[in-house]
C-alpha cells in the first residue's frame, strides 16, 4: 500500500519539492547579494 503513490500525491510532492528548492535558492541568492 505505502509504496504506491497516486498521480495527485506524486504531483503534489513534486511541486512541493520544487517550490522548497526554489525558496532555498532565492534565500541563498539574497544572502550572496548582501
């Protein structure tokens, strides 16, 4: 049961992963500017 992800959960996890990564990159970018 636990190994199977429905398409909705897969996309939600993927979007969340990309969003978090983007936020981390932006924070690093702003730190470099200052």
